[in-house]
């Protein structure tokens, strides 16, 4: 092997070792980036899911109360049936509030 070939091989070895170090750093950086992206997603998704799970009973009861009041506004004598003319008087409101 000639001295030029030896120098060329040595130089290639040095360059490949440098490339290997750079690639290892890049791979480590990509791992951390993937880890933090999962953490970011969890910080958004988990509170949304927990909020839905814990607030749904309250929202359901609020929706039911709203529908009852709406039915009462449409027909104060019998809130279960609806008519097209909304009527409301003081006695029906007091009766409803006493029922709560």
C-alpha cells in the first residue's frame, strides 16, 4: 500500500468517525424531541379528557334543567307538553321553584 493510499484511508477513517459522532448527537436530539412532543400532546389531551369525564354529570343536569325551564316557558300548566305560544306567569314560576 502506498503512502498516499494510507493517508487517504486515515483521512476517510477520521471523517467517518466525525460523521458517526454527529449522527449520534442528532439521534439523541431526535429522541428528546419525540419525548417532549409526547409530553406536549399529553398536556393538552389529558385535561380535555378529564374535564369531559368530571364535568359531564354537571353539564347533563344543567341541560336537563334548561330543557325543563324551556318547556315551562312554552306551557306553564303542563311543562311536559310543548305549544308554539310561550306563556309564563308568576304562579307557575313559584311552583317550579318550590319543586326544586
